[in-house]
DNA sequence: GTAGATGCAAAATCTTTGCATATTG
DNA sequence: CAATATGCAAAGATTTTGCATCTAC
C-alpha cells in the first residue's frame, strides 16, 4: 500500500487521477530500471493488451510532471525513463554503447563546484556521461593516437 | 589554408572527398557554436539554396566520423552538433531550457575518479549536465520543498 | 455529473534509404 | 574513368494532436 499510496496521493495533489494505465506504466518503469517509451509499452501490453502507445507517452509525461519518473538521453535514440528512486549516473560508452551505472555521490564535489561557480544546481540523478569504457579503451586509444600523430604532421 | 587544409587532409585520410557542401556544413557548425541539423541546414541554405537536408545529415555524419564535429543531446529534441575545437561542458536548465557553458577542465577531478574507479575514460567535450540554473533556483527550490514536506507527512 | 483520461486515427517531426545524376580526384 | 557525393522522393521511426468516448471521484 506504500507504493500505491504514494502514487495516489501524489497524483491527487496535482489534480490528476489514478488510472490502471498509470499504475502499469509506473510499475513497468520501476521493473525495467530504465526504458524507452516503446519498451514500457511492450511491458505494459504484456498485462493489458489494449493500452495504446499514446497513453504511454501521456502517462510518462504525467508521472514525470509529478516527479515519480525522470528521463535521460543515453544516446542517439529515444529517451529512457526511470523511477525517481532509481538514482545513479550512467556511463555511456560511445564506442560499444555499453551503459555502466555508478552512484550519484561521485558527483558531489562537481556539484558543489558548479553551485559556487555558476549558481547551477546539478541534478546528478538525470545524468548520462559519455566516454570510453574499460573494454574499448585499448582500441580507441590506438585509433586516437594514430590520428593525432598523423594530424601533427 | 590552415582550416581548409585540415578538412581536406582529414577527409582524404579517410578516403572521403572534399565537396562544397561539406565545407559549408563545417563552416556552419563552427559559426553556430552548436546547432541542430535543421539549424545547420538553414545556415547553409543562406549561402547555397539548393543544398538538401539529406546532405546535411550525411555531411554531419561524415564530419563526425573523421572527428571534426561531435554531437550532444542537450534536451528532449534533436541533437546539437559542434566543432571539435569548440570544447566546453553544457549546463542545461531543465526548467527554463537555458544553456550555459563552462570549461571542460572543471571535470578533471571527476574524470580521474571515474578512470580509477571504473576504468571509464570520460569525454568531457561531449557533455551536457542537467540541473537548475541560478535564475530558476528560487522557484524550483520552493516547489521541491513544498512537495518534499507534504510527502514526508 | 464533470473534469480529466483513454483509444484511435491522423498529422507532424525527425531521420534514413534507394536510385538516378552529378562531381571529385 | 571510377569511386563517391548529391538531390529528390519516398519510406521509416518516433512523438504529438484532435476528438469522441469512457472513467475516476
């Protein structure tokens, strides 16, 4: 009842209604960790066949408005949604596409720096950092090196 | 001839050809700082009316392949491309959409941390950090506070 | 009962692809 | 001349909108 209570009260506080579709969407997001609207749709459909993709988009928007889910852009494609409580920073390898997750508090120092320097309040729970993962580093370094050397002369 | 030389040699090294369209696209990206394919298209069109949006996409891909431009996802919409030399971190306000830019080296410590911890080589030049800008912090904080208080009881 | 949500179909975006033609090296 | 790039039209993919119907409260 805890989870449900949270959804119900949070929706009500914003003058929104509790519907089975919204419950299912929130459940799907929580179960999937992070997922695109399409993935959420598929998940929801496995329980309720008739739910339309339009409803998924609208439910995700609604849940995001009230702060129960967030979205992040992990790569080229569609945004991925995740539950509010599912907090971590994504490390996206631009080479192989692999996504690693690390705790948000690794960014505490940076957050403090940005706050002081620019008055910017970093939201580390939204974050995707791109770079090269351990596995790809060997090859990638070689590539860059070759290019850099040729470039210099 | 420096700029042009770089484009020419870099393209050639990858077995690609120098075309007016590619030059214009690269120029546009450099002039615009960061821009969506559509914005690049408009810019290029102001000089060469007939250049097709398809060509913009292909040119951006080509230039990205050879490392002269990169793209970042700043928000919901289209990716924005920027020139390789145009390095900075974007601070994207999820409230008002404003984009601030700060030097990459603010992330040096974090990069070192991630390298040691996860073997991940952070590419700070690709980066968009989301959060709340100074201007929006007042309102946003109030919002969160209200919500947090109600949530707790 | 009424405001708000859903489903469906259609439109709007954004991006990619196929192919004939044109251009670069 | 041969390999590549471009333009155009059409197809794909993703997301949004309009509207009639339905549902939560």
